[in-house]
C-alpha cells in the first residue's frame, strides 16, 4: 500500500514513484513540517518495494523548497530552539535523517525543481542522482547569509558534485544562481519550461524504470560504491554483482527479447 502523508503526496505509475511536497504555504520548508519524515518514509517504502524502480521529487506551488523555516529561526523555536546540545540533537534526529536516507535509496532519484531550491532545499536536490530544472528555478547554498553552516550535510554533497573550488565560492558567498548558471556548473542536467518539467522528469525516470529492475538497483549501488573504493576492490565487487545478474531471470528475458528483435 502506498504511504499516505500529511504534507506531501506519493503516487506511483509505471514503476515510477513521485513525491510532491504540498506545503506551498511555507514554500515547502523542510523544518516545521513533516516533509523530512515523508522523505525518510518514502525511501524506506521504496527500498522494500521491488515494484518501484525510480523516484521523482518535486514541489507544489512557487518553490521546490525554501529549506529551513527562517521564522522559526528568528523565534528560536522548533528545531532551532534550546541549548547547544539540544539544537545539535534536533539536527541529528531531524533534518540529518534526510541525507542518510537519500544515501541509502536503492533506485535512481530525479529532482524536478519547479522553483527556488534554497539552503537545505538545494542540498536535497544534490542528494538526488539527476536534477531537471524549470526555467523559474533558482539555487542557493545560503546558510552563511544567516550566520549558520549547512547542517544537513550540504557541504559534503555540493563539492562532490561540482568540485571544491566552485562549491567553496557558492557556499562561502551564499550567492543565489539561476537555472542557466546551474546547468553551466553541472548541477542541472536539463532546463525545461515550467509546464513540461514534471512530464520530462517522469519520462526520464520511466526510461530507467523500464530496464530490468535488479540491474537498475545494482547499477546505482555500484556507482555509489565506486566513489569510495579503490579500483581492484571495486572490480571484485563488479564480478560478484555480475555473477548475480547473469543468473537472474530478468537478464535472461532481456537477452531473449534482444535476440528476437535481431532476428526480425
């Protein structure tokens, strides 16, 4: 059964799950809402559901996500209230569950960025495998503007995506960039018109989801592990995974389908 959320909606079609944030009243802020809970629950559900092969994340309204709720910061309430120890615990038990969950997601994740993705909202897009942006999208690693640091792990993700030097410039200036610059930097794969954004993201996700499910999950796992393994160890893992693939019914069916097409 598909989970039912309070602040977002999860739908599934043709093996593609779409998580849509529905708190446009607070620009889909990730704090002061249940959106982090929804993301974590979505990842756990997908990882246990072999009928889903890709995830699209998007926002309803004018923003993808404004990140942390600045009004709560000003009032020192919610995740931002308390002693040093209490605030640290809020982060560990709150928003930091999001990067840990996204890092464990077994299927490809595509961020369909409909509007501004700021602070932790920007970081969430960088936790996805692919980013497709509306022409109205904007991006900002803006924590320093508020006298804080990327407490959700954003500094870890951004420099791995675009390199240390450019990540340092964006993070240490808090500069907001538009979709065109984001594409030039390699943050965004494609830019679409707003009305075509979700359809394009779901089409790309659908292409991935149309492939043999075990191969999609194992390939993503390999690509992630390649980032932290030496080549000899990685090749050993590839050999083991390939042995599993060659003995999988989906592989045999795919080979038969290809041979059938070649014979025509």
